[in-house]
């Protein structure tokens, strides 16, 4: 029987744990605060931002909302980030992506204090992950690790294949699996024989951004398959990068879309917000960052 990994249930468990931790901080007079910045009105971003604010409310995190017009200049956005960096009452800063084309995304993400970078996108946090130091970890890959651990799937010693090498998912995903003592291969669009590589995987994590690309012939019998993709197909139905119908009978465990990895991203963002207090207490100055 294939185990269906229930991201909705696991993310709800995590959010309930975080709610308790946030309450404990409040009892000690500490309120956690996340600043969320959105520039323009990209419809998908509006949904994500709304869900992030809803999650904050559920857990007991104060959220500050900055909804800036699409014509906002890079200098204006950088100035707001600078202000929020300096505010002692703001623990986390999130700039929703994508940004309008007049704004250099990298410049803005790099301007966020690494001590408030709850998305885990700042090079300092990516570097910390790379060398095994404390820091914020990108939410989606951190969520995948939680899904595996909380489903009783061990990573240590396993052949792990990550398909996709983006800065937000593929690369940090491979580093996290390595940190858990997996034997990690990163495959991508230029991989010569993708099927040969993916068929080696005990744990296959797919983040390619192509609807239902991974069919049963890419998967070893009994593998664990984690699908990071989310798309709408020609019938407006949600689907992932994995062809769930053909792949799932061959897996020992699989994440569905929707209800697998998706709900974990916000749960891990909330976890980063709660943990930001600890990091900020330990490292009061950016220069001391781990
Ligand atoms: N846009 C899509 N996903 C994300 C995310 O995880 N963080 C931010 N900041 N923007 C996004």
C-alpha cells in the first residue's frame, strides 16, 4: 500500500506547535512580528500574501502589511527594507516575489538583514546552510524534510535525487538532504539520461516546474516521491510535476498535489518567524551572524 503523505495534517500539527511557542513568548512579554511587503497586484502573490497573513493570525504573530503600487521604485523599496531592518519590533521581513521589472530582485533580497530573512534567501543564510551553521532555511525545502521526518521516512544513507537546481528549492533541498546524511544527486534540464538518474532514487524530490513530467518510468519500485510542483492543467485541475496516477502505485510513499508540499511552505515560514527571536537574541549584530 502506498503511503500518502498528508501535508495538510502535518502542516496543521506544526502550526499548532508554533502557536504554543508564540504564546510562551507572549507570556514573557515578547511579541513576534512579521512585515510582509507586496509590490503590485500579481493575482498569485495576492493569494500567497493573504494566506501568510492568515497563518500569522492563527499562530499569534503580528503581521505588518505593506501593499505598494506596481510603479514603486527600487530606491523606495530599499528604503522601506532599511527602515524595517532598523526596527527592533520587527522580527521578520518578507518581500513577496516576483517584483516588477524596474526592481532588481537580487538587490532587494540582499538588502534584508540576514537576521530577519525569514524566507532564507539571503546569501549569508544560504552560505550558513552550505557550511552547516545556524540560519534561516528556505521554506519549501525545509518543509519537505519535515514531511519526510514526520512520516517516519529516514533519509540517512538513502540515495536521494533532486530534480531541479533553483536557488529557492533545488539547491537548498540538496544541501538539506545532505545535512540529513543522504547520498545526494542533483539532476536538471541538461542531465544526459534523466530516467537513469531518477530510477536510482530511494527518495526522489521533483521541482522542475513541468506539469506531470515525471511518469512511472522515471521511478524505482518502492521509492518515496516528493512533488514540489503545482500547476493548473488544461481542465483547470491542480497537478504537480509528477504524474500522480501512473507513479503512485509504484511508490512506498508519495506527496499529493494539492495537499502535499504546498501547505508546508507557509508552516515553515511561520517556524522561521518564531525561531527568528532566538536567532536575534543570539546574534544581535549582523556582523556576528553564524
Ligand atoms: N513567491 C513565490 N513563492 C515565494 C516565497 O516562498 N517567498 C517569497 N518571498 N516570494 C514568493
